[in-house]
C-alpha cells in the first residue's frame, strides 16, 4: 500500500522497509522499523503523517535517538526520521533551526555567527527537535532559556486538511519543565524553533564551548555508545552518586554496564540488547530504593514492540 502511494520515495530510498534502528540511535541498540521514512522536506513529512493518519498506521518521530531505548523487537508502523530536515538560518540576533538539525551543528553555527547562549548544548548528542521535546540541558543551561518560539503540526481527528497547516507556539506555551515540554503529551509534531541569542566575540564563545567539551569528555563516557543520562535527577540527590554509593560502578548485565567513568550512564560494551539495559535499569532502581529509599526515574524512553 505504501509502495503504491509513494513510488518515487520508495524508489529513491526515502522510504525503506525493515530498516535496523540500531544505526539510528546513540545506544546502537534496536530491532527493525516496519516502515522507515526520511522526509526530505516538510511537504514530504506532512504527506507521510497524513497517510499514516488516514490509514490508521502508528507512527513515531525519531531524531538522533539520543534519549531512547529501542526494543530488540523493533517498531511497528512508521518511523519518521527527521535527519534530512536540518536547515539552520540566521535572522538578526536569532537562529532558526529545523527539527532534524543536530545540536552540535546549531551551536557551531551560532559560534561562527558571533551569537552566544547555546554553549551549554554544544556537547549534547541530540537533534533540535529532541532537545525541545525534552527541554535538554547541561551545565546550568536549558533549551527554555533561549527558545523564542516553535513551529509545529497538530494531528487532528477531523481530517487531513486541518493537519497540513503549520502553527506557531510561543515560548511560554511550551510548558517547559525538567526534561519535559508540551510536546511529550500533546501529539504535536515539532518542525523548527527560533532561538533568541546575544552578540558576542566568536573567540570567547568557542573558548567556553571548548571548556565545557573538555569537562564533559573528562567526566562522561563519550567513547562508548549510550543513551545519555540513564536516570532523571531525583529531588535532593544526584543519581550518579546514589548508584556509586551502592557500589554499582561497572556493574554489568549482558553487554550493558554502569559506566566506570560516570555512574549516571549506562553504556553498551558491545552487543548489548534492550533487554540487558532494561534489566540493568531495574536492578539499579531496586538497589537504590532498598538502600536509600529513593526512586530513580529513567530518563531514557523505552519505545517499540514489547
């Protein structure tokens, strides 16, 4: 059915079938997507989602896959990968970036244009869409601090014509919280965001970026695949310290392990499965709860067939 509806996109590889998702996430874990789509522009994105809605096919929007744990059994329906929607443009003191642009590319673009405010995000291995979705943050900064507005699509039950219009979302309407935003429960599909920055000497900006990159590389396991921080920060505590105090540094199940470098990270030592990671998460949660009475909430999002 999809082949006949999108023959050109299937022919040029923009739509593929049984695509392994391990190559599209930072954990390097995950089974195949039943249908894998890479829209080249917003029109293609709208057409693909409209098709899924009209035919009642489940769909999932995937950016760089840096905060997800994809099931070993893969994903049913349609996975829409935003990697080709990566345009970044300057507008006076602001920068507009599409959902699939990497945070690294956005931060480098800002630095080269002498615009400051995004340095905290330069080492976060995610996309702009994912960063807005999660209100990504590091080193005292968060996306909410610099976001001016976003463009998005809102799927509706009334039909396809209402879906195709692009809407604007003001900063305050993102309902940003700790690693949360309105995008997580609304069904909105993020298209792009405008970031309001300030002028500064590019040399001073890159110096701060390099300083933060050095600190990140010295403290975090950047040499091994991971999904980023495995757990959210519990109130009054630090997840990594609690895990370390439970003597779980380096603890391993299958190919998944608590990082020797930073206990807040779970790393893929090679051949780790989603089942390994889930078992390790459960063990850590049970151990920390038993010893300290603190409930650790995963920051990783488990997606796919269960």
